[in-house]
């Protein structure tokens, strides 16, 4: 899916990034408890000038080859974050000898520009530890300074896999006459507070932490301290973060004047909306105009990547990032007399929801909300495929910050929790041709989430590539697609895709000396396909043969109702036609875990995978 | 590669004098469009393409001792799907001393509006430069106002300080290309060897213009190129040309001709000139220390294997690439961290210290951009250094960089036809014959006990199949095996994986699979073969442009013995099948045999692959062959309850 959608991320908002160094080979399989031990301190200090100083001190004792990765040093910086100082030393623990002293210039320096970005100033300095003798100690310390205190680093004391964290400390320091806010998660400890030289210091300290598995931990279960400002300022724009309204107000200031349109652009809006009565029609036509004529380009410029381009510039260039395209769409709607709101969201199909009680920057993407008398219309402005009003799994079902004149407020995006938003209907007519061969004529009708992939395929691929995609999607073995046509409809709120194809199958059934064995091929459904927890999935198959068929394995009439699904299968032989009608309705509760879904799908697979025996 | 350039201390001093003016014979001229270009709405030779390169050209010439390449490129967007082609990235290597530079970047987009050509030019503020680190830089820009029918075009000059090796030109793109032209004007005082590759290039080379040092190649109507499954890298098959300096006239010395790397020994000599490299071959203190290291083993083979294991266990790899060492042997032995090349050089030194003949061999591994080696000492064709040793009179190739590759075997990406043997004397290209008899030999005994079916497996993996088995199944246990078998409710017991002591590499995996059965059912279905090389046909689509690369040939044999239990009779089983691909590239035989005396059904399956590479012309046959084979192996045996 990643290839199909080029989603727009605000990039630098999250200072999270993952850098994985080469995995080193471990030659012998000894039982190793830890690869490394670490003692680390994070100091976060707010200065009276609204700067944020971040000092990281780490002492890592590397015990074996696999622990070398834990000695990795990474320092992220950009035009707002500067590296103030750095020093490091590598010591051979056995002899106590200094192997190497590190200065800033010894670090590698790379751009973190992403493949799809045209401009981004994020950079990384890093150092990879290479050594052959253990134990080894790498001790380093650095300080970075960020202009503006809109966001703060988050403290995550947990170490890497198979690393013993002997001690992890956090010091949060701020002037007595200022304030910061913080949110403690999964730490059963009060901060120690002390005052000196006009500064308040809060201190947390954890010992002997260990993580054995490599799985990505659930955000809700790991220890962390999130920090956010009260009063904040960045590049001359100031506000107060105690409420979502205060944060919204800051964004509102940044967006001021960005939605003016040139006379040419206004004329275009007038031309497009001429004669249209309803607001929804106007939204749809303007949205489609944008989808067809503007493309997503990531350009991270201005106020750490927060300030959108001017709508006029977007009109001229015919491209923009998520902020620019949302702003431009907003401007066009305004011109057409429709009020819309710019919205910040934490996007990603498997992201957790934001901490709603802790106003802070937790977002990485921008979309648009159009309040209507009846249903609110949501617009994902970087998608060239979704219908107006359908958000897709990238931003659905989560709290978002709607920016308004009054500031901002949290609102939830639609959850789409009904089978209306996720349907698959496959009708297949199969003709047996002898010697295992068959020809299949199939109509696949996909609605809502199920149609998302084909919407993108139709939009981005040429005919050859579409055919290639169909080969892989059908996953028939030994197939030759003789003809196909793909129709997508994104003019309704719920998108639809219909694929018709005729395909020759070299080996559809197996044949032994006495019988034919048919294993009906259904679509493959994965947990990712049921992100809205609901799905209606129908398979209707008709198999015809020039020879008389005799059903050895008997007719089937199944009707099951389980906790998470209803299953019906009806299989008969009528007028020498073998007919299979199979319907599933999934209805998972919202708090279901992925493992349950996967298990349920396995259960379905078993019900489906019953071979059919025909006597020869 | 730049590593290499720095390492080779080949300096070419050029007398500065002005060049005669260069003929202005462009085919791409910004803002001037032919009527074909304006009217074109699709690609004639690849109708589904959403965009096309209308033309691209590189005009190279020498000026002030530098190579200047004037590059122009023009694309047309047919469909809004292809708007991403309007995002341009130009990467170049600046190094510490500005060894490359980009100047004079111009870009513009043309749209026809009411029959009028409307051109939007881009300016400096639209070009973003990024420092990628390690000396690399990138210029990115994105064309505005791009829609269906837009023609986008840009030009720039690329300057190269280093002229010993020239990058040359690559002719294809991931969209079709109407024409791609490369021209280079080589002055009389410089002498270059050309190295071309690719089937279209070979044709174009026959028609190339060569006029007083002006060389020009034009390739036309090139289809788009994309990666395909079962190939190591399509880059190895692209049409391209590169250059290496063969000699020059030294005007500082009466115009005397100095040849550069004119034969294999000279190239070897240059490599030995590198201090770090030479240190591995000298009778220095480290060498004497190495000679004193206790090496276990009586025969040369035992000693060599001991050294091989010692290096793999005691030394750590870093991620330095290329075949030129960075550090000398002393530093490596002290720090115990080195590149692939350095560890292999160390192995050579240790073998030599123990009286075993060993030399470095340079190869071009798969994916390095070369499908064959050229017979000229063209140094840039190589990317890896491995060990060639003569052990107990037999030639052995070795590489210490891959964890699971045992002594005497090479990683699969190193299975190439030959390499360059670097010696103090008598260096030359040699052929590499990797003798092996790879394959999977499997015996399954199937019987019924109480309410389950038992499958007793003995699977032997030979030679490269043993290597790939170890690579994939480093931490195989019963639970993982259960998942791999991809069958519900099976129970794997008694898994044992052992290395068989033998001259050839053999790994034997034996285990028992228990599968519950429904004792009340009239019919009982058994799929006798669970472990197989291909679970499904890997070739799904119909087209193929590049060869299928299987890495090595093999011969598989699966035997299943099904004992028919009391109370059941053999009702039905798959029919015999023997198929082969044209000219015997692959063979598959499936023979069921009923032994009524012992109440046993024996199924004998053989699968031989006799070629590493299957050419695209044979792809359809291969796809059909695999289809029959994969399906046949899945067919069940049917037992019926006796009435």
C-alpha cells in the first residue's frame, strides 16, 4: 500500500526517526542475557528566551557484537535546532585504555530528506560503533538548542532489546517565573522538585529496566514523560498551550492571509461552480478539480514546517504539501461561499489516538473539515483518489484539532463502523476445460475500504501495471488474463470499484485416476482489510463442465453465528452446475486486538478450504 | 567507487590549451519542439506508458583538464498518473575538493493552451540543494503547472575533475525513451578504452560515429526497464557505456605517450602500489606474528578451514565497501574490525603464513551492474575481493563475510563466471568453476497410528541448498517448522538438524509430523509431500524482459512411502507425469508405484534444474512447467475404508 499512496506527512513535527545500523552477525549461539548496559540522563531545560536545551548523557557498556548497535549515536538537527556541543570517548574496559576520542567532526552527517520530499532541512549526525574486542565502553554527551518552545522532547527510559538500563534519569528545568506541563505515563513515582538560582528542577529516576522482545511496544504500556509548554513562542508567533484552543489559536495566526486567491483563481472557482445549487455539489466539483490538477509535493519550509504556502502560489504551481493543498481547498470553498476549517491530525492507519487531555503538538498531517447542516464533510486534500467526504483509514476514527477563528477544538473523525463502508462481492463463473484447465469469468465488486487499493491502482498505474496488479491481487496460480476492465466510482461518498475479468487457468483443479478435486479459490483477506472492524464479504461461484458431474463430497448447507462473524455456505449441484454461495459478515468490537482478528480469519479459512470431490 | 579513485594515485597532468570550438549539434534545444513532439499523445512502442523521455543527451568534452558533460533531457507527460516524473533529483559527488560540480541548471515546462505554446521557466529559488553527507550532494526541484500534455525539460553542465574513469552514460529509463544520445570528444592527447554493455548498445556501437576523436552513440525507441522477481538486479543488463583512461601524451615530457593500466599485470601493480593493500603481502612484523598463531589441523584443508573460522569468529565486519583496503594489516589485527576486503586479505596473509598458496581474486558480484567481464583491465567492473587458494592441490574460493556460508562455498551473489586474479606476477582473468551437486533429497514415511497420520521426514540439503537452508533457518525449532508447513493442527516432533560429516556440505533435518485425522470419514486424503522447493509458482505474470536467475543448478529427489493401514484400501492416487522444458533446461518426473505385496504406495519425484539462467524467450515454458510441477506435488492420495 505504501507504494500506492504517497501520504503527506508534516515530517519534522515528530522528531521521531528510526535509524537502524547494519545487523551484525553473531557466530556462536551462546545464551546471552544482555548485549549492553546503559546509564543515561536526559536534561530538558526551558530558557527565559523560550529556547529548549536538550542535554543527553549516555554511558553504554557493550558486551558483545550484537550490542554494538546500542552504541549508535544519533543527533537530529535542522534550521531551528542547533548542536551546541558534543564529546565522546571510547574505552577498552579490559585494559582501561582509551581507544578513541570523539568530536563533532568525527560524526557522519546526512540529510534526512525523504524520497518524496522536494525540500526538507532535517539532518542527522550519527556515529556507528565498530569494534572487535569486548567489553567496550562508549560515553558521550551532547546538547542541542531549539529556538522556540512549541514542542519538547519526550522521555522514554526504556532501552533497546536485550539492553539493561542500569539507570535512566530525567531532569526537567525551567525558570521559576515560567511554567511547563508534563504527562507521566506508566511511571509510579512522584518527581523530586528542587529550586535553585531562580530555576525549578524536577527529577525522575528509574533503575534496572530490561526489554527482551523486539516487538514495537504499545504506546499505552511503556513508561514515558511527555512535556509541553504553557506559554510558548516560535519565530515570533506566541500563544498558550494549556488548552487546545490556545494551540489552535497559534496555528490560526500562522494561517492568516494564506487563503487569499488571485483574480484568475477566483474566476476559475466561479467557472467551476456556475449553475450549481447545493453546497455538496460545489464541494465535490472543486475537490475533484483539485484532485485532477494538483499534485502532492512535500516541501517542509517555514516555522519548522508548520506554515502553509499561500493559496495563490498553489494555484500557480499546481502542487503543494498537505498544509498547502488544504489551505488552497479552503480558499476555493471560501470563494464559493462555503465555510471550511483547517484541521490537524495524527495520521497513520495503525496510530494510537492522541492524548486528549494533554494539549500539545501530537499531529503530523493536515486535512479539511466542512461543517454542513446535516453531515460534516471531511476532505483529505493530498489524495487524488478518495471521494469528497471519505477519509480512508489514514485519518479515520480519531481525535483531530479543528482550527477556528475562536482558536481550536477537538473533534472526532468518522469511524465508518458498518459493513456499508467495507464490502466485497465476487461473482465467478468457471468452466472446466479438462486436464486441470479452466476459464473463469469474474466480477469483483468492492465498496468503501475494500475499494481503496483499486482506486489508487486506477489512478496511478498505466494499463500494463494495472494488469500486473490484478495478477498479484487475484493470486491465481498459472493464470493468463485474457481481458479485464476496471471501473472506479469516487463520486459517491462511499467509493466503489468494479473489476471484470476473464482469465484462463492452467491448473484450476487436480485430477487423480478416479476423481476431480476442486479447491475453490476465494479472495485473501487480512487483518489490515478490516480496519473499520466490519465487512460484508460474498463469494458466489458457479462451476460448469461439459462432462456429467457427480458430487462425491456431498452438498453443504452451513449457517453459523459466532462472536465476531456470521457465516453461511450453500453448495449444491443443479442441472450439472456446481453452485457455491458463501456470505460472511464480520462484526468485531472496536477494542478487538489484531491477534483475535487473525485467529478469526484462520477459522474462516478453514471453513472455506473444504475441497470438493467430483467422481470421474 | 570514489574510494577507489582516491586510492589509485594516478595523476594525469595536462598541458592547458584551449579546445577548438565545439560543434553545436543538439537534438534537444530548450523551447524548440518538433511537431511530432507536440502532437504525440502516447508512446508508439509502449502504448500503456503514461510518460516518455522524448530525448536525452550528454555531450562530453574536455576543458582545462576537466570533463564537462552538457546534459539535456526532455520528457512528456501523457497522463496525470505520471505527474511524479516532474519531480527531479540530480545527485553528484562533490567530495572534499569539489571533484564534481553542477552548473547552469535551467528548467522549464511547456503547455499548449489554445494551440499556443506557453512556457513557464523555473528560477534559482525553485532549485533546492541538499547535502547528503559523505561528499554527496543533491539538487531537487519540481516543475510547476504540470498536466496532461506538458513537456518538461531541463539542462545542466556536470563537471568532473577526475578523468581516469569516466561515468559515461546510461541509456534507458523507467519510462520509454525515444532517443538517448551520448557524445564525447576525446582530444588527441588522451586515449580512452570504451566499455559498453547491453543488447541495444551493441547494435548502436556498430553504427557509431567516430570522427577525429568525436564518438557518438544514439539509441532509439528504448522500452522502459523495471525490476522483475527472480533476478539479482536488472542493473546488470542495462545499456550503458563507461570509459577508462588507457594512456595520454605528456606535454611536459616532449609529448611522450604514457600508458595507463594497459594490461592486467599493470593493473595489479597499481593495486600493489597502495600501501594498505601491500601491507597484507609483506614479510612484516604482523606477518611473522601471524605465522606464530597456533593453527589446528594436519592437512592444508583443515588448516585453511581453521583460519577461515578463526577470522569469522574473532573479527567484526564494518560496512566499508569496495575492494581496496582502508587500513593496513597491523591496524586490522590490533582492532579486529575490518571491511569484507580486509578480512579476506587477512585470510590470504594467514594462509600464506602457513605455507598455503593464496591470492586475491577481484569479481563483479551480481547486482554490481555487469552481466559479464570485459577482457580489458577495466578496474571499475570489479566490486569485491575474495580469496583464491590452492589447497591440497585443489582450487578453493572463499569469502569470510557471510555468517552461514561454510568454508569452500561462496555467497550466492558471488556466483559469477570469473574474476581477476591479482598476483605479484602473472595476474590475469581466470574462470571460476564452482563445482557442486546441490539439491534436496527427501524421504517421507507415512503411516497411520490410532487417530493420526504420521509423516516421518528425513530431508537432506546438499551443497548450496545446505548453505541456503542454514541461512534461512538459523534458529529453526518445532514451532517455527509447524508454521512453515502452513497446515492447520499439525504437530512437529523430534526435530533434529545435523551437519553430516562428509566432504560435501550436507545438512540433514529429520522430524516427525503428526496430523490428526477424522476416523469416521469414509475417505482419507493424504498429501504426501510437505517440504518442497516451491510452495507455489513464483511466476505469476505473463511478460518477462530479463533472464530468470536461479543462482545455481540442482537436482531434487523426493520419495514418499505410504503404508496402507489395516481397515483401509488404496482407492485413488495421482497419475504419473513426466515433463521437461525445451532443450532439457529443467525436468520433472512424478512416478507412483503400488507395491501390493507390502501394501505400500511409493511416490518418486525428481526435479532437475540444469541451467542457472533461463532466458526471457523460455519464460513462458518455464511458467507452464512450474505450474504443472507445483500442482502435481500437491495432489493427494485417497484411502478408503474397507467395507
